[in-house]
C-alpha cells in the first residue's frame, strides 16, 4: 500500500480527533513540541492559567452581551436585575471575580518571567509583547468597570472627560461633564466604551496572546533557576495538562465564590433621577466612589496629585502613574546587564548586574502600592 494511502487509512482508524489534529497541525504544536521537563511546575503554568481565565472571561462576557444594553438610563438597572436572577447572577459574579484573578496572574507571571530572565538571549521582544498584553488587560479592566454603570462605573467616562479637558479637547470631541450628565449624551459615551470592551480589547488580547506564544515557541522558554537542569524534554501537551490542573483549582474556587458571594450593584449613577446622588455638584470621586482593586491605584494617584501635591486637574495622577509603570516595565530588559538566564539564586539576585532592572521593577511596584494605599485611605472631598 502506498505511504499516503497507509497514512489515510491510519487517520480513518483513529477517527475524527486525528483529522482535527492533522488539519490544524495540533500534533506539531502540542505533542511534538518539546519543552524542558523542569518547566512543569506551578510558577511556569501561571501564564497558561491566565490564558484559560481570559478565555472564560471572554465567554462569560459574550453571554452577558445577550442581556446587557449600553443605555445610560437602563444599564444600571439591567446589571442590578442580573445580580438578582439566579444563573445570571453567577455568570455576572464569575465575570467580576475572575477579573481579580486575571490581575493577580498578570502580576505573578510578569514577576516570574523577570526573576528567571525570560527576556534574555534576544527575547526582549517577548517581554515587550507581554507588557503590551498587560496594557490590553488594563484596557479591558477600565472599560469593564464602566459597564457596571453604578457611580463607580460612571467615574470612567468622567475621568476620560477630565483628561480631554486637561488637554483642551473636551469640547472638540463632545466629552464634557454637561454631556455626561445628560442621559442621551452619556449613552453615546457608554456605547463607545462598550464597543471597546467587547471588540477592540478582546481582539488586541487575541493578537498579542498568539504572538506571545509564537515567540515562546520560536525563541524557547527559560528554565527555573531554582531547579537542577536535567536536559530531559517532555511534550507540550503535559504542560497544557498542568494548565488545566491548576486552572481547575483556581477557577473552581472562583466559581464557588461566584455562587456564594454576591458582588454589590453599587449606587446608581448621579445622572439617573432615581439616584441618591442625582444633581450632585461633585464628580464620582468627590462623592466617595472608588474603583475596584485591580485599577484602584489610578484613583489613589489622582488623590495623591490633587490633595497631596496640589496638582489640578488630578487626572494627571493617573497619566503620570501609567507613564511610570509602562516606562519602567518596557525598560527592564534593556537595563539588565546579564546576557543569559540566571543559573541559581546568586545570579538571579546579582545586584551589581541586575540592580537597575530591579530598580525599574521596584519603581513600578512603588507607584502601584502608593496608589492602592492612598485609594484605600481616601475620603470624599
């Protein structure tokens, strides 16, 4: 029997799964792609758990688009009704609590890659792509926060307007406070944010996740410096199995949390006549509205600039904070003077060669922690 005929007969015997594997080259991508055995540990699976969490976040978000409407007069009521409606409440809660997990996984994964020098050996682009991925996640957080459309969610377009006012473009782009306090004008702004959240942010995430994994496959994965290198290789499929194992534990806990712990619908936004804040002369921050934890540092930086440094408008706190964090993270691989991944604890914490890189990471953490602390302690104006 000719070789190609024998191969075809083998595929028929193995069934539909083999056809899918052949057509999408999954065998080459998963079974025949070999990685160091030492990478099958929890710290090296966080990126995979993060990817699974993002997929579930997109899927639950898709379900929520079936019942949500970006109408400034109705959105708050829709979310509040969903939170009181059995299965929809679980889906909404899961979407909400998983965002916290994604934030934690992003930070842990980046720190693991930093400590193991995963950007060395011509892989600076891999790190830069990861930073862009983190920025895309931040974009999804910001826009998702607004869709809750309580007073905290209303703060997102409010601060966007504040930024446009700071650079003199609020009137030109129709993004003034007066327009936001009008339900028709606010609906236009909420629709724009909704479009970014359900289309632009997911597409950017997909693009850079694919690029990230492609570069990992081509450039190779770094080794854990705390384990002895054996030279043994295992199929990437074993690594994926580790992803699902840890995802089952972490996201299973999130599911239980979503069933038994209800997120608060918050206070209706001030532009709705039924809101207790209707007609308030203050913006959301002045009324005590604070963003959720993953992006809470932005409000803290605003308060720090406005109340402690006397810089107005205080939106410059968020702008400066984002510039510091993004600049510090992008600079890391170019400040690190070691040309290969560390081979032990001493090399991993070699301050003489890695000091500036550690300083950049420290600056990022200092900025975020400062924002979180000030946000926690802040009181209404």
